[in-house]
C-alpha cells in the first residue's frame, strides 16, 4: 500500500469525481489544479498503484491512448469526441448484439465505441 500523499489523494479524487475514462495527461492537468508541482512520473506511478490495488482499470479504445476509469461500474460503452478527443461513458447497450454475429457464431463479449462530437464541440 502506498503512502497517502497529497498527490495520491488528488489523483484518487479526480477519478472519483470524473465519470469518464481519463488519460494520464488529463489526470496530470486536473491534478495540477490541486497540486501544482505534480509531475507525470508521479501520475504514472500512482495510476499503476491504483490499478494494482483494483481501484481503477485501463480502458483501451481503438486508435486512442490508454485511459483509466474506476472499477466497479456496470457494463457500459464509450463515446469519443472527434473535436476535443475526450472519452465519455455510454450507459446504453444494444440488447441484441448476438444477431450481428455471422450465422453459427456465439458472442461471449462485446465492446462498442461511438464517435462524434460532444455538446461543447457540436456547438462550436
């Protein structure tokens, strides 16, 4: 278990507050609002520690940098804004994904990523 430093608390608070997957750069930027001296090495070290503890996990989206989000969320998908590059959670899930598989195939898992523009980018 890592020491409970102000940097670690700030990073945990960011993940607790944000309800979307975050890149290490997003964590660094948000963390510096609380701890101006926060460095990228500390962010990586803390993210690795929180992942090892089962508090966050990685989210790998096609063509995107690895992001991280809190563990324990119900099944969900993601939306990537092509304007700002932010990722957002999508709670809805198609119920009949099995019909998309070729005949005779059995679906045992799926991931869905939507692409478009978030409200802020759509208005711009």
